[in-house]
C-alpha cells in the first residue's frame, strides 16, 4: 500500500553503494534496516576545514587545512615507533606522523618535493606542531574534492565516520520531491522550506548553530514527525468514536454500598474524574479515557466505581495489570470491597491452570463473574466475556495502542476503556502516547495522609543507617530497602539485592525478606504476603515493587544508589510508603561524587511530592526516551523530534491534526493525499489502514 515514490527510501540498506552484509548488519543496529533510517540519523557535530593558516600560526588542538611541501621521510627502525614525514611552508616546518603505514604507499601519496594540501587535527609534541594520520591528503589542483565542512554522526562499534557519511549522503540523495503536506501560511510564518530541502540542509550543516534542534531545517523535520504521530493517533481516536458504543448507566445501588464501606470520603478530584467517566459511559460512543493519578491519589477506587457502574447496568468489567504482583495486589484491594457489595470478583493470571482456569472461563462466558482482574492473559483468545462493558487497563505505558485495541475488541459491541497510570506524565508526553484519549487527572491525596520526610545521605554512612533501623523496628516500623540490581555486575558497580539481603539478614535475622524479578511468582507472592502480614519487617527488593504495591503499615523507604534511578522511578518508589496515617520517611543513599543530573534529581525529590512537577522536571533532565526508567512500548520513539525542546511544536501538531481531521476525516483532499504520504514516510501505516478508503 506504500506509495511507489517512497519505494527507494524503504529499500534495505544493502541497496546503497559500498554497503556489504557486514556493514549492513552493523549500520542496521545503529540506525535501523532501511534507507530511510539513515535519513533520520542526523548529525551531532561538525568538522570545519575552512581554516587555512600558515604553519607558524597553527594553534594546538585545531583542525586545519594547510598547503605544504613534502621533505624528508624518517622510516622507523622499530615497528612500534612512528613513521615521520617532515613538511614545511614559508613560515616554518612540522611533522606528519603515521603508525604502521605501508612505506611504499606513503612514498606514492607523499613523494618528497611534492606540494600537497593536508587536512586534520594538529597537536603539539615537545613544543612542535604535528598532525597524526591526516584526514585528507590531496594535490592543490584537487582542492575541490576536499570537504571543507563535514557532518559528524553518532557511531557504533565497527562503524567509522567515512562509510557512514557516504551511506547517509547516498540515502539523502534518494529523497524524492513530495507533495506539500504542511499548511502554506504556517511554513511562511516559520520561515521553513520544503521537506526535501530541509532534509538536505539538516545533513549539510554550515555552522554549529545548524545542529540546534530549533534550526529551521531540523524544526521542519521535527514538526513533520510530530504531525504524523498526532494524525495517526487522531485517526485511531476517530475510529474509536465511530464504533458503536453502549450506553451504560447504573442505578447506583452497588456504588452506594462501596462508598459506605470506604474508611474515607472521596476527594474533589476523584468526584470530578468519576463525573467525567460516568458521562462517557452513558454516551452512545465508546469511552477512551486516561486516568492520570499521582502516587496514592486513589485511582483504584475510581476504577472500581466505574466498573460497578457497568455491573449495575447488567454488564461485566475487566481490570488488566502489567505484572502478576500488581494484578494480585489489585485483587487483594478490591476483594473485601466487592464482598461488601455482593459482587463476584475473580483473578486470572498465567498461574490459574486446569479445572480452576476452566471454571473461571465458564463463569466468565455465562456472565456469573462480574469483575475479572488479570494480567495480559486476558488477551488470550479463549478468554470470552458474556458482556464486557468496561475494560480498565493499569499502567498503560507498559502496553501500547495495539494491545489497547485488542482488549477493547473483547467486548463485542462498544466496550468502554479506562486507562490508568500512576506515573504522572508531562502534557507533551500525554499527547504523544495518549493523543487518542480524553484525560482526567487526580492531583489530591486522600485526607489524613502526611507528607513523607525525604532525606539524602552518602553511602559511606551506611552503617549509621543500619544502626538507626534498630530504633525504627523497635518503634514498630516496616521498611523497604530497594537496590538497583539483582546480582553483582562487572559493568555496573551497584549493590545487589541478594548481597544486601545477606548482609541485613546477619544483623536482623528472620525479620528480613527478599523479593526480586528473577524469583518464581509463587516465591514473590509468599515474600510479599509475609511482609504484608508483618512477619518480615525489612523487605529487600528491586524495582519490582515500584508500582501498585500497597502495604499501609510500611513507613520507611531506603533507596540504595539513588543516583542510578530516574526521577519518576524515585517518586514511584517513595510512593510505596506514606499510604497509611502514620508519619513516613524516605532515605536516598547515593554514591559520591554526585553528577550534575543526579544532584538535580535528589534536590527535586527533597523539594516536592507533586508527581506532575516531578514528571516535568524528569522530562527536562533526561528527555522523553528515558522518562519512564526504561523505554516503554507505549511511548513512541521519535527520531528527530525532542519533546524536551519541541513541546510548542507538539502542541501545534496536536491542534493541526484535530483541524485536518475535522475537515477531511478520510484524508481525501489534495492536502489529505499528501498527508497520507507523510504517514507512510514515518511508518504510521496502521493509521492509514484505519481510514475508510485506506
């Protein structure tokens, strides 16, 4: 379905001159397997060879282009010594140095008495200038072949600059003239040229300023990428809106029982979010809403009330979590509340097998299960609901748009989807990951929750921290101790959870438990259950406890090597304490010396508990790609756009996409046809399949 004009760009890398099987594999790892991937691999530096000093005027460390006469060749007596060629001009002399060259080759390239132009970096040795392995050696009449400005690209092991420059040049040369998909007035106001011109200019910087993400050519390409992203999400959103929904309006009899059973009143933010959710569920189109809540803001209760609204109306509900620990945690939280309301709740993960699993599937199909909690096992084809009214997806950034669609299709006619995330996401990222959704935010925490006392200490004071644990345990505290790795790594000198567990076990004995991602599910559950029951008082863990784990009696969080965690992760981990009414504390243990970014992170953690502010700061410090600790499948990876600097362009792309689709929802106009090419160019093929005439 891709337009023929784009075929050369979507050919394999090996179709470019000079790229054999080995180089194709290495470059594929660096940029991707297609020619177009090289087009998006933009320069990060610039070599300027325009400086033409005399030898006497050369400065140490400069890249220069000099015209010289070749003098004596000094051939080394020992192989490990350098081969030196003396050169001079009217102002002075210097040496050109080579290691392990072929003497006959050098004799041909730099014959004594020849006048040559050399270009490369000069470094002073014992007060004298020398150039080691010049980048270019040409005769004066070949000066035009010397690239005076050279773009420098990110490299990887096995790929050097020259073959990559050659491959990129060949790839960019294949970029065709395409119909303009941008609004002419917008281009004029910005001072931007066409797509092909912008691509050529981005790969041929004339100054360091041209490497800036705000440079006209880069900004144009970034906006193209962002517009493709927003248009693709907008098309998915339109498709969702067009799918017939089911008007779900419960009578409130179950929700009244739940509200009476809760030990606290709902916050204003929870009430407002529920009002929006109930309105969506009662409408004739499908709900597709994101519920963003800060740590401990009460998303689970909002989700339960939304699910009960469906159950009251005679439908079923499902709640999906990304990990088994989190699914079981949700089940444990919801079970007593559902029991109070007389609602049948069941759990389905990969661990439910045999007769137990068969019974659950049968009860699900005949409608006797009201709410099913599970992991991605809910996607499996044999899992069939009688009437799925609403699907709640927790921690959506761990899934992705396609899985969202798969779950929604489970319900047959008009399943509403409520997505929850406990990772507050900046508005820019919300648009790129969830631009197809309406958004509700929970800013408040339930009444009575106390602020968490956050402190930071260097790891050298570890023994003092362990001593203070004796006092904390005597006072009835329960403690999380988080380590960044499961076992010692030669590459990363980080404290291993297993080693820390052994160390603390020697001091505190049976009071210490361990949980990490490499344990079997049953072992993890047993460790969590012992901690929840208070049988273990210190739980040594990796980030497996980052999200959703809820032990209200735990009041101390110790994060070892805090400098290795992202801000969002630190905030999530801190959110595991302070969930009851008791005063809680969080201790960030760091390795000195601290880098600038790590210092900034720890400072922000000490200043605020507002997850939305923390998320904005995290985006500023780390950029979008790493924002959620690891690259998550739900977040698009941008090749050109940088959300930390192009937030304004993203907002404009969002508005533009909405306006385009409101006027030409099937992209059938002249501009619409050009926009289809844009979607193919940035590999948003899925969006085009969703168009009626796609």
